[in-house]
């Protein structure tokens, strides 16, 4: 009876973590876009810094409650972590600011072929025919959306391009693996690691944010016309960001790669639906809808094809025999 009760408790906690991640991850995109589109708050970098400043306050509370213990993380490892993380998060928020929610989310799907390209080039990964076809379907869907979405502009396209590549590079260098590595090496819990990274990310983004935002938009944050609704949305965005950052650390190590893919599919579809509900038909026409359906179908096909035996393999070259041999990718 005890083992069954323990299993049920774990299932309930996993379900709660799953829903917490979905609600906060989707919610932060919708609230950020509302703040940017409806109130003209075009300071994506500084906003990200405010998100991490609020997360730092939460970390202080967790430390006071005893969930975060005193620990050590070398400066070099900390700087390496926040460099990749900041570049990716800021890139995505700038893309969200300059693009419609639909194009922002669909453009993110190009991280699939970009990540595959990096693995082929650096790790000599070989993909099956079905995996390659699924990648082609994703690219076709994104191409249809890009060509037919009238809201897409050069500035937004460049922002999406940079965001996708920076995030793909971040994932290639495996931020989640870095989390695992740092936690194991320095005996850090997820909360301990968050306690180290959030203050550093907040400090760097709040120091550099106003200057970078001015360079991107030619607007100064101190000259923004603040009012009660915009302030409430900033507070709401920061509050949800706390949950988003916390949920990412909670989910690390809790779910399998396949579970994360299903989680990603759910969030993609929810963002598209809610984007249309809250922000209208910005750039939307029948061709864009078809492109989105094609891209999402390709995404689901890719996740299925790449996880099957032979869907993704590492090529190794035997110098002694002068022949190619194939072994399953065993990267962690």
C-alpha cells in the first residue's frame, strides 16, 4: 500500500509541475506581448532584467525559509551560464516585441533544423529519412508563414533569426546539461543554482538593458509614459516570470526527453491559440494558417521520428579498417 501511495504522490507532483510549467511559460509570452503591443513598453532587455530581479527576491525568501542553503559556485562557471542564458532570453523577447505572436512562435520551430545542422556539423550525427522529411516539413511551414504573413518586416525577421540561432547554440551547449553538471560538481540543488544565477542575470541585464534597449528602439526607459495599467502589467509579468524561472528548475531532471517534447508541443499550440484570441488577426490569412498547421505537424512528426531507433545516429570513423560504422547517439 505504501509504494502505491508513494507512486500516486509522485504522479500528482509531476502533474502539478507539468501544469505549472505550461501555465507560466505560456502566460509570460502573452503578458509580455500585451505589455509591448498594447502599452508600447519596448524595453525587452530591461523587462527581462526586472523578471530576474523579482526572481532574486523569491530566491531570498526561499533562502530565509531554508530551501536554499549556503553554497559555492565559481565565478567562471556562473559567467558561462548567464552568458548563454541571457543572450537566448533577450533574443526571444526582442523577437516577440517586433513580431506577431503567431510568427514569433512559428519562427521558434526553426530551432529544430538549426539544432540538427549544428549536430551534423559538430557531432557527425546522421538522421533517418523520416527525420529529414519531418525537418523539411517544418521548414516548408515556416517558409509559408514568412512569405504570406503581412505583419513580418525586416527588423522582426532579423530579430527572429538571431533569437533562433542564439537559442539553438545555447541548447547545443546544453544549458540543461550545464545545470546537471553544475549541480553534481558543486552539490547544488535546483533552488541553490537558481539562487546563484538569478541575481547575476538580474544585475547584468538591468545594467546593460537600458543602453541596449535605447540602441534597439531609440527610446529611453526613463521617458516612458507610465500609468496604472502599464505598471500593473509589468508587475504581473514579473510575477509570472518568477513562476516560469522556478518551473524550469523544478522540471530539470523530473521529466524524460519525450515528456519535454510533448510539453513543448502543448505550449506551442496554446501560444498560437491564445495569440489569436488576445491579439486578433495580426498578419493572419488562410495561407498563414496553413503554414502554421504544416509547421506544427512537422514538429510533431520530427519528435516522433527522431526518437525511434535509427532516427538519430552518430557516425564514427574507424581508422584501422577505413570504414564507417554507426552507433546510437549517447550524448547526455
